C-alpha cells in the first residue's frame, strides 16, 4: 500500500534540468483506474513540468511539505503546507510548480484520468494531443496517438487526401 509520507520515488536523473523532481504514481500504486494521484518531491531549483494546461482533465495540488512556488497565467505565488489549489480543464487552469527554497517541497497532484487530452504549453507554444494514457511501465499502448506540435502549424482538412 503506498504512503505519501514514505513513498517509493522514481529516479528522475534522466530528465532535463530543471524538471528533475522525483515522483511516485500513488494512484496507480493504490489501484486507482479513473483518478490519478502523483506525489512529487522537489529539491531546490527543480520543477514538476513546464507551464501547461490540460483541456481534457482537471487537476488539484495539495502541498504536503515545503513552500513551492505556483506559477499560473496570472503570476507566481509561494504556497505553504496544507494549501490546496484547483486547476480546471482549459487554458485558465495553466500551472507550473517549482521549488525556490533550500528545503525540499513535497506535493500531491490529483487529477481526473481521461486518456483523451489536449495539453497546451503557453511558454513554448506547443500543443500535445494524446488518445491513451501510458501503460504502468511508462510505455504507450499499441495504437495510441500522441503528438506534440507547435500551435499555429496546421494543415487543411483535405491536405494529403485523395
């Protein structure tokens, strides 16, 4: 049974800076199928992921320890242990979590787990489209469609069709 205070965290060594927060998929470990819960431990200078917004899923952040910085489209603010923040689906729910303090921060991200999702990255202008969630081993299932493109690079509906 997983425990948020004594987790088995993944090694994040292969991820690029500053996205080396270690994590554990607590929801999957507990047997959840339609609700995700990911625990992240952020050393100083690390972030969970780039500023992003899910258009098909809602997320919620719960601060368990430390004082992480939450960045949204409205700006940045420091959070405290016990703070809970909701990120609705859509552009308005864009968020990024960093740790600028010396002590590690630990946060729990809870989310709906709709496999079909469009994820927007406002800083880079990218958009990710995916039709499936990853397998428990981190691979994508056979037949999954997953692509990341720059927003604005679109083709006409009949482009390439005969």
